[in-house]
C-alpha cells in the first residue's frame, strides 16, 4: 500500500479539491483526507502508478508538490537535517562574504559546490581562505541581521520531538551558526565545521577534518545506531550535493528546494512547500502540529 500526498505552498493555499479528487479517481485511490484546508491532502493507493513522474511534472506546473511513498512506517523517529538553505534560508558563508565585500565570488563557488560541480571540501577551503582577516565579530552581526529560519522548521522539530523523535542538525557550514540555529529550533544535537580564529580575526582556515558528505552519512549511522533505530525510521532533509549520501540512506530522504542535480536523485522532492511539508508527508494534520 502507498500514500500519495499533494501539497501547495502555505502562502499560496491553492490545492483544489477537484484536483485531488480527479487524481484519486484516475489512480483508483482511497478516500481523500485533508491535512490542511487548501494546502495538503492525501489518499492511499494499492500500487505505485506507472505515470507517477509525468503526473508529478504536471503538478509542478500548477505549483503543487506530489509525494508517493509506502504507507507503512511513514512517521519517522529521527530527523537529520542540513542547515544552510534548509533549516535557514541563507548560506552562512555567502552572508559572511557579502559583509567582506566578496559576495558574488563566494556565492558562485557555493552554487557550483552545492550542485556537485566542485569537490565540497576543496570548495570550502577556497571560500574560507577568501575570508582571511575578517573580524570575527561579523559572525554575530550576520546571525542577528541576515539569517532567517525556513518557515515550518520550528513546528517540524517540535512535532517530531513531541511524538518521541530525536533531531540532529548536520552542517557543512560552521559551528558558530549551527550551535545557535540548533538551540533556537530545538535540535537535540548538532555537528558542523569550525572556523579558526586568532586575535579576533578569521585565519582563512577551517579545522580538519572537514564535515562533508561522508561525515553526514556517518552522523546518520552513528546517531541512529545509538538510538537503536533502523535507517527506515529516519527522515533526512537537505538541498545540496553533499546531502545526497544521507538522503539516499534515510527511510525518507527529502530534497527541499534542492539543486536540480540533487532533486533528480531523490523520490521525495519539495519545491513549493516549506518544512511543514515534512510533517504532512508523515501524515500529520495541521492541527496536530506542536506549538
């Protein structure tokens, strides 16, 4: 048995009942259940539709995300999440670069690295090197003035934890940011890279070894084993090429507003919804979200 979930952006709320019923009828699905009016609905399916991806493409044109997954075990017991452009709406290193006056140069390297065109570790060393000499006090200023949370993130973490889940933030970014974000959003633990600072200024180096793709996989393996959970009980979410390892390993790997090359390798793709979509695809209704 499978479950199909249709989602609109919470700001658009343009999911029409006629569309849900039409697709349910075409696929011979069960009764539609509305998780949030005009925003999220689901229905069960006896089998995986042959035209799943052509229909997905049509839904995308309408501003609707379509997710189909096994019905059993949808509610996950562990969340492992990327930070930059996932739990927050920015790339921290790009924001530091803007303050340093080299924003476009660093942003171009970031985009290529996240799309898998550059080696992540090498690209991180190069970008951090460009920040050499930057006043470390800028980090707090960027956190205060330039970093915003992805909508739905606080509810995602709180709701999964209220149901007995465990939340881990894993970032190829920096502990200076990850520690604050993890604390503010209620994560149980966090892992990230460390910017080296001497005499109040960035040295242009990052502590080794760098936390990249394999370190995120290791975090998923280590924490799930410690909790006594199988990979099928884990939900992972990210947007970049360095997230693909953990997205592929988790029972539910969610590509959130991901780079095209990343999304193409994931079955769960959220392009219009926000982080609340990760609750809807687990079967949580809006009125069941934790405050």
